[in-house]
C-alpha cells in the first residue's frame, strides 16, 4: 500500500542510533554506538524503594494515578533551584520552569515555538543528531558553524548570524554530543551577548555537566543571559535514569508559558510517577552520592578507551580526550569512509556511529563517534582492537 506522508516526516528515516540498535541484538557485538549510561550506575534498589514508598501512601498514589498539571508534579520544581545555582543560574521562579518528558521534548517544544518553514538554525559542526532530525521535522534548516578544540568558533558564528539571520542556535557546551568538547566561559558569555545583539534564541542542552571527572566546572550560557534569549534544558537521564524520561526547561516566563501550551497538545503533562520518583530521589539525598559513585566508573572506561586507541588505532586517527560525559570523537587524516566501513566493523563484532549523522550538511565521512560508558574496560579494549584492524587495513589498501 502507498501512503502519502506529511512533508515533515516523508524524508525522515530515523536517526542512525535507532537503526544501529537493531543490529546489536547479538551479545557478542561490542557497541560504542549508543549514549546509554552505565548499567552499573542505574539506581535500581533506590528507585524500587522509592516506588514502594509512594504507593504505600494512598493519598500520593491517587494523585499520581490521576491527571497532573502541565508545568510539573507538585513540589518537584521547587527542588530544581539548587541544581540551577550549581551552573550559575539563580533566582528562577516557578513560572520560569517547565518539566518535560526527556530533554528531547524540550528541544521539540522550542522548535515548535520558534520555527517556521525554512527558518535557519545554527549548530556547532558536528552536533547532536537528534536535534538535526527535529529541525527537519519542523521544516527548518540547520546550518553548521565551524568549531575548534574549545568548541564553537565565534568569528564564524557571527558571520553565519549576519548571513542567515537565524531564529535559534543550538548548543551542548558541556562534554558535547558527539565530540566531548567543553566550551570555555568566555565563549559562553559571547554567545549570550550575540543572542541579545542579534535577537535569536539559544537552546542550551545540558544533560552531561555533572558527569565531570576532571577539570573545573564552567558556568552555563544561561548564567550570562541578560535578555531572556537562552532556554536551559537539563535532564535526569544520565544522572538518575533515562527510562524515567524526566527533564526540565528553564527560561523567561513568557517563553516557558508558550512551551507549556505546546506541551499540552503533545502529552498534557509528563508522567506523574517519574516526577514523583525523581522528587523523592532528590529529597532523600540519593542524587549526589550516586553521581560520586558513577564518576570513577566513567573515568575508568574513558581511560580504557583512550589507552586502547593509542595502542590499536592507526596514527592517522585524531581524537578528543574529554574531561567528562560519554563520548570520544575521532577523525581520520586519511581516505577512510566510516559509512562504508561500518558493515565490516559489524562483521568484526564492533559498532560505532559514523560522523555524517552529526553534520548539518551530512559531511564528515572520515569521522566517527565512540561511546565508552556502557561497555567494560575489557570489552572496550577488544572492540577498539577490532576497529583498529579494520581501519588499518583500509588505509594500507589506500582507502
């Protein structure tokens, strides 16, 4: 049967990660493709304990099983203030906070609120592939901005602003997905100033900042926002559980109200149970101790991957060495096409994401993203060794 899909979805086939997950049912596949937090870090016992407590309280259980308010579960938003202060955002009222169903919904609502057909959106090249897909769904146009080892290039950014008059800029300034880079404070301040000067919105996507295992924390872009142009989105997916789909957006009251209207038409409100679980998780002081327990695990796995890259990957492979987060980004100074080679890598029981999925213009066929968070150090070494053999073979044959 032939279907006529909307223009927004007709050209969309799903992100590269969704397609790759279909290939990973074999347990022997060593996957560096996803962005999953370590299974060892998921607080199974604590969430089980909290859920039992919630349903032992009949009054709260009945509240959870009924419809809730779009803005968030009662008492939950009040607990977000200390988390925001840690990234330099102070004085946010409840009318400036909206609970959303994962950071992805916050991104979707921003696109719904600000994008019309053909509107330009600037992104650091490369950037999160899920954001590029969302912009396509709203018939927007993503335009890449050059980056260096410290993130977005401010000169190229202002050039692109003048050239394209964007409605929005999307940024992951802490341990970027896919590169693992962290923007210094001066670039964050400059981005907030450019947004005020030229009148565009900034989506600051920050799911990773608490997964820092070296270096010094940097204030958020939102902390430098004096014009209400930055909306800060943060998620509990990497610090509590991705399955709970619990996140929040912080911005001006006018913008948050508009996002709430958009959310009402999407899902009315985020799941009461998920919000209640995270609320109690924060109240019972489980949040920070579990992060402290998790950081050595991530540090060990990142170190294992860096060591394996140095040992097994070809010298033409250049890579980032992040201070936190979940990803290492690699680029070949050689005729290597990571799209074409992926099938051979799978045959060697190792998987990655090719870099073209992260570029606004689908370039970057010599790049790839590696995730180290959800495999053991032993499997990381074995997987990188397998990839090294594949890539060295292609380089020896001339591509």
